[in-house]
């Protein structure tokens, strides 16, 4: 299934993409794509619906974040071997965990804001894991049982804030609009091998990132298990799993995003995003 949330920002409704690619309104079935709706029993009930009996959403549709109620937006750093190489850093021996503020989450095609005082704004196409059931001290072989599905994320970053203003990465990762998610939440049954998905990102029509989830140092099951050692993961939480090579920081000379730039990105089977960079006060 491809689950979505559509409509104006802050007033999104739950929906599902039907076989023809149209949005069907799930408002009469579930209150939102959140909480217990992400549990296996509810997902199975949604999968059994006759979508032709549900209202088709007409006209242009704005997609919001495909999951609501996210309480933790966890990110993993340097998790692609080829990305670690481009930064000149050794692959980590354990996953690097940092957080993105949940207030940075937004729809996949919404404008992104260049922060005030930003000088080194960067892009990162990433696979996001959406937690479906509470996970605490989960063993690796059962970790994916706690996953509802997967999403596309752009882990936008301000590198000067991240690297040059202290010892933690968080300040450069959670700026307003720095967490575009979606367009839809794709449930596990639609993804054959999550560790073999092509990834790409363009800036102003120029290909910057090309990669595949097979070069992840720590796979999705390992990450869910590892993170659950240090915090309880809750339905709707997102773990964004790292990026392949081609970020602006890794180029020579380095390239940074500016107002007016357009970023497009996608992951095979998970959809694509498009967002324009605007000023912080636009």
C-alpha cells in the first residue's frame, strides 16, 4: 500500500493511492495515518479495502508528511560506505545517532527555507524507516516486525551550523523545513528488498547523487535494533538512514544551496520529491 496525507498544511486527511494512481479518501475509515493505524492489524484491514468504494480526490493534490504524530525523528550519520569515503572519514564501528527536530518535518513538495545566517546549506537523499509498533530492546532478527513501511526523506543540512559551531550535529539538521518526508508511506509488503533500492537527487536539473541502499554500512534491521537499545521507538517515529555520495560538502569545490534552487530526489518504489529553496523570511 501507498498511504498518504493530503490537503492544506495542518489540515491533512488520510488517503491511499489506488491502482490507477489516484488518491482515495480514507477519512471514513481511519482518523489519520498515525499511532495504532500503523500496527499490522490495521494495515491489514486497510489492505483489504475495496478502494473503488471510497471517494476519489479530484484536482491537484498537496501531499503532507505521510505519517502524523511523529515524536522522534532519528537520523544516522555516515552510514553509506561511499559517502564516508567522499568525506574522508573512516566508516564508523557503530551507528552514529543524532536527532532532527520534529518541527522540521514537512510535505515532500513544500518550499524549504534557507535559515537566517546560513552559508552552507546542503542536501541528502535518504531512506526513512517508519516505526509501526513500540520497539524496545529489539533483536535484529525481529526488528523489521516493528516497521510499518518506508519513506523518502531529504536530510537537509546547514554544514556551518553542523560542523563549525560546536560538538553536536543537531543544530545544523533540525532547522525549519529541513525534513521533507514522502510523498507516501509504502508498506513493507510492496518493497521486495529494502537493501537494494536505487536513490538519486538533482539540483536545478543536474544529477548530484546516485546510489543504492546496498552500500549502507548498517542495514535497516540493524539500525532499528541498535536505536531501540537507547530509546523506546514509538508508532510514527522515523529513522532516516544515511545518504549516498554526492552531497555538496563532498564536492571540490564545494557546492551549497541558495534561494531559487530546485531540489528533486527519489528512491525506487518510494516516490519522488521536489522542493524550491526560499528565504527564511519569505
